[in-house]
């Protein structure tokens, strides 16, 4: 009888172990299948994001070919696409005119020397946004090619190499605005104030008055009244300025030499933002696009990055 009892208990243990092993194997297989499904969804979402980027390039290229030499917020490129269904995914997209912002790389000219006029513009803009204008020299030193300090607020290799985690000044144009995090005096709160109003583009660019915030326009044309600029900003979606000459006609106090150099009515650089929801995957990416100033309206991707 004892042997039968032991045999019964042993059989039960074997069955329990077998069942436990089977459940473990099933759970592992389920996890592997879920992981494989997630990877597949992620890959599919990335393809949709790339397709969205191609869509954005096509939109601004077509605008360059068919529209007049004016870019404004009332044009088709400025209208976002919201939750467009594509098979099992939802895709949304947005184009932002980067020439509606002040290009920090303008602070250093083609001769690799600081631009006195642009330093004044940047100082006025920083002040208007509640940011210390004494941070501007540090940006100039980060971009310019020399090792000479620009004023008391400047910073070159001697400062950066003395940090706990040392590095050198870039001594070249900024690629992305986020480089400000590496420049002396800038913190997250300061950059958050600046981010909607400044950009970093690979060439000198004027600001497009048809898309720029009032603060940026006033920093370039300080003698123009804030009321005049505010009135224009309210009406420009339907009544944009159509030529540089119209800028002067509307605001006679615009500084001499600003047309085409500091202010314009067209743009060549845009940020494309694409978001994809594919099953359980949420994916977002953005890219800086350049539209060539020729009849073809061809576009180039300057950089592309994920958005977290």
C-alpha cells in the first residue's frame, strides 16, 4: 500500500511539473510572439513615418513649383494632417517654417567673424523673451572659428575644458538648437523660452515676416511699433506681404539694408514632424528640409531624428 501511495504522489508530481513546464513554455512562446509582433509594428510604423516625410518633401516642392515667391500661413503646406488612417495605423503630419525664426548661425558671418548687426538683433530678441542678453556672446564664441572671447559673457575652450566633463567649443555653425545646452549659461528653462523663436540653419537666412512671431520681427525692426506688427500678424494668414518692397511700404521704419538680408517674404527651410500610431506602437520623428531656390523646387533632408 505504501508503494502504491508513493507511486501516486510521484505521478502527481510528474504531472504537475509537466503542466508547469508546459505553461512556462507557452508563456515564453507568447512573449516571443508579442515581441515579434511589436518589432513588426515598429518597423511598419517607421516605414509610414518615412512615407510621411516623403509626403512633406513633396508638399513643399510642389509649393515651390506652383506658388509665387511667397510663403505664408494660408498656403496648403501650412495646414496640418491630423489622424489620417492608413491600414492599421493613424498618421499625422505638420510642416513648420524654420525661417519664421531667428537663425542663431547668423551671428557669425561668412567671413567667420561676428556680425555686429546680428548681435544687436539677438540681444533685443533675448531681452524681449526674458532671457539675459549677456548670453549672446557665448553663442558667438561657440560658433566663431577663433579662440578670442566676445565680451565678458563669452566662453571658449579654456572655460569648457575646465568643466567636470570637459569638451571644446564647436567653433563652427550650430547644427541643431539643442546645442545651446552645451553653451555657457544656458539651462533648460532658458532654452524653453527661446525654442519657439530661434533656429539653427546651415546658411545665413532672413526671417520670413509672413510666418515669424511678432517678437522676432520687432527684434529686427525695433523702430516699427508693436501695434503695427501685431495688427499684421493677425491679418497675414489671408493678407500676407507678397514682396520685400511691401515690407518697407507697410513699415517705412524698417532699417536700411534689412530687405533680403534680415527680412523677406519667402522661405527655404522647413521642419517636418510626423507621428504614427501603429497598434501598440507610438512613433514620432522630425526632419529639417531644405527647398532649393530653383524652378524644380527640389528638396534635401539636412537631418532627421526621432522625437521622444
